[in-house]
C-alpha cells in the first residue's frame, strides 16, 4: 500500500517539475524574443512630438524669452480662434518662461489644430517666415538710426516723465508721443548736428531759438498754457488741482520761463508743459462733448498745430507737420499714433 502511494507521489513530482521546467523554458524564450511585451497605445502625435524635438535640438538656442517670427505668426492665428489659449502663452512670456517652454506651448496647440486642414495649412505657412524678420520693425521709421538714438535717449528721462504722468493724469506714453515727433523732426532738420552730437552721445535735441526745450514749445504757447491754468472761465481750464503747477519762483517770469524750458540738466518743465497742454486740450473737447483722451493721434496733431487750430468736432483729422525719415514722409499725428500703439518701451512708458 505504502509503495503504491509513494510510486504515485513520485510520478506526480516528476511530472510537476517537468511541467515547471517546460514553463520556465517557454518563459525564457518568450522574454528573449519579446513575446511578453504588452502592445499598449502609442500617442497619435508621437511622430509630431519626435519631429518637434528633433527640430528644436537642431536649432541654435535663441536668447531667453525671444520668440521667432514664425511663432509670433502662429500665436496670432491661435489668438484669432482660441484667445484663452494664446493668453496663457502670453502670460507665460510675461512670467519669464524660457524660449523652449514657449516653443512647446505653441506646439501643443499646433498639434491639436492639425485636425483642421485649413488651420493646419495656415500654421504651416508661418514656417516660411525668415528669422531675419525679427531684426526689422513693421514701422519702417523705427528701423532708422534716428529712432535708435531717440529710444536710448528718452529712456534716461523715464523717471521724470512718469512722475509728471502721476501729477497730471496724462499717460507717460502720450507725453513721449509728443516728444517723438519733435525729436525726429529736429534730428532730420540738421543732419550734421545729429551725426556729430545727438547720435554719438545718444541725447535729445534741446531747442533754444524759435521753439524751446526738448519738446519744442514756443514761448507764446507756454504763456497760453500758464494762463489757462489760472482762468476758470477758459474752455481750456483743466481744473483747480492744476492751478499752481507752473507758479513762478522769481519776479522775472520771462527769464524764468526760458530757463525752465531750456535747462539741459533738468527736463521736468518741458515735459510738464507738454502734459498740461494735453490736459487743457482734453478739457476743451470734453466741454464740447467730445472725449479725445484715448485718441493719441488727435492729441498729437493738436499739440503740433497749436491752441488756435483746436476746434472740437465729431470727426477730427490726423495730420500736422510732414516729417521726412529716411526718404519717407510721415505726419506728426501719424507718428504719435504709431509709437503709442507700437508697444515699444511699454515697460518704461505704460499706457
């Protein structure tokens, strides 16, 4: 009996180990030849991800936070269809995300838009934009040497200009807008002086003859600005809070006025007179029922042509003096508008 049970047990063990050995052998070869791998799911955009990564690795690193022309093009297309997605990218740029992260954010949206043939084609067209396009500005006059000099020079006065903006309520960007036309006209009217002094030193021109200071204020205009501050019956009267901003400190207002406007070491007054002129013009038009506080091109035009030609009406025109820059002509008011909405120096001179 015992022998019979032992014999059956022995056979069971032999068969068990034989089967176990067979399983191990099968397992070995299954692993060896990859038969145990789970199929899984490959992302439908895997090829796109790979191509994007390869392309990015093959391109030299761009300066941090810079965006290529083609990606700006794509961002514009995204914005027209899905502004919430484009605003997220813009927020990332503002927060300091590096170029690689911005590239990837744009790509994440681009691959989703690839499902729409028309949109996909529009995005692909953006790839034709040359990188060199970043070096030039859509506004041709901003590619001139004159603009380069002006931009560096006016940044030096950002503190005082923004101070005056707070004192008067006139956007610092509007004050600079009036300055743009005056300085570019001055730079182009005397090229020798520009080449010998303004350009090498990166400074603003300071007028001392018929017009005064960096904003080119005529003496009679300055006197009119002063008078309007003190006369509540004037259509240009901006309000009691501004009445004492231009009070004189000496008994000789004529000399003091000229010294204020032409002082090369302190440009507070040229910018203040400019801001108050704008404030008074706004007051005149507001009393007539027209708000032009958000019309930089009209305010710029009126700054250029003066109080006498400021006639409130529902359809004001942009114009003023013609300024020649690199052989192309611009109107004073047109230059102010282009600068105001160009986005240049927005950090130093906000809206």
